[in-house]
């Protein structure tokens, strides 16, 4: 089958198109999926540059997000039948095969039925960012209906669904974006106020918008400097959740403010084989799927590229100018 292989760490140009053996069902609870689309996420680019999570795992197929059609089922599979459309976030970390390929085989426990109103490309863009935003806002930050939430990187993959999930929970949303062109996009997803952090001091702006209180919840999707500065516009007894390292952040002010600091890595259940965590993630996808089919939640695909242009997708993500998600279409 066609696949994109990571054979060594380094630049995007090292991703290679190749023909590899088609995977087969080996356990009774597995399903085989004919992949139609695969999502491309920043974690893919980081693994390509730094190395996968497992030793001696190269060559590897990257790509955590997949959407496609079930073409075969194991003898004990109960949730799916041949012909079902599915979406999921599994594989692509150097252990189980990822989704930059024509087929994948995985346990049915990690898969959800695809929302009826989505295309395969939209569905492939959704799982990782939806689960990440849900975990960060609802679980780590314990978002409340009365809260104001500050979402950094509001035009990106996680950011654009985080805005919508926060609004679905009844919160007020302030988003930061990196250009004036992205302001309207963030507003279209439900942000009440949008700050261009390149032309405005977001700390000052957030404190003005909240009458000096700060935001009760801050979601950092950008990096250490933003995390550090955000402490000064987080409300006393509030929460900051980050997807990234916090570097040498000065936590003195965070301590004085009694802030709850949380880290969100949705890959933990897969990396540590936490079956209960995987079940919860599928529950998240099922609920998000219902909201999508009800018109309450949207997935923004910024670019669709053929599988063979995976290297270009990585380059675009690393350039930092992508809105929403990039998806690889698998013919």
C-alpha cells in the first residue's frame, strides 16, 4: 500500500513516499480501515524533527488522525460493520502505525462513528484537536459557565475548536490571533473579543476587557513566553492550561494569585496504554459528533493536499501561517 515514511529525524524533505505491506487483522477486536483522509498536526512535525516516542521504531508512519471506511472486522467486533464511516486519533507516534497511509488496523475501542454531516477531510481534521480542547478546558481548567476564558492562538487547529467548546459551555471568550486577517475568523467561531497580539499588548487588553479582574481560564497554545506573560492577566484563583513546556516561567506571581496550572497532552492514554482514558476520548468524539451534526460545532480545514505532499504540509505548519487544520487526501 502507499504510505509516507519517516526514515530518520530531520527536515520535512526526509519524508518519503513508499510502498509498504498492507496491515492485516491479527486480533478479534480489531477493524481494518480504508483511509480516505489523514489529519496533519504539529505533533507530527515535532516527532519528525526530534524523533518518535519509541526506540528503534524507524521507519515509521506518522499521523495520529484518520477518517475512512471499515473494510474488514475481527470476529469479536461489535461496534462496527463493513461500510461504516469512522474517525479516530490513534497511532503515528512510532509504536502503532500512523495514518499517512492507505489502510490501518486498530482496536475498535479507539474508534468512533463519523458525524453524518462531515466530509472525510473534515472528519480527519477533528479528533486530536477536539480531544485536546475538551481535555484542556473541561477537565484540566474545570471551565464554568460564568467564566471568561482567554484562548491564545485562536485561529489554529486547537484554538478554533476551543473557542467553540468554551462558548458551548456558556463561557465568554477572548481570543488572541497573529494577524488582522484572522480576527474575523475567530469571531466567526464565537469569540466575543479578539486581540491581535502582534499589534496589541494582550495582557493590557485582557485586563481592560475584564475590568482589571483577568480571565478565570487561560489556554496557552503558543509557548513559554505567552504562558509567562499570561499570568498577569489571569484572575486570582483562576487556571492556566498549556499544551507546551513552560520554560523558565517566573511562577512567583502565579503563586500569589493562587493559580491552578495544568498541562494537557491528549496522547497520554495511548503512550501509557490507559484504556479508561481512551474510552473517555471516544466519548468526547461521540459528543462532539452530535454537536457537529446539530450545527453547533464546526471543523475548519485550511488546506487539503494529496498524501504525496505530506512534506509540504509539514513545512506549512512549521511556517506558522495555517488556519484551522491541514489534511492529506488519500486516493
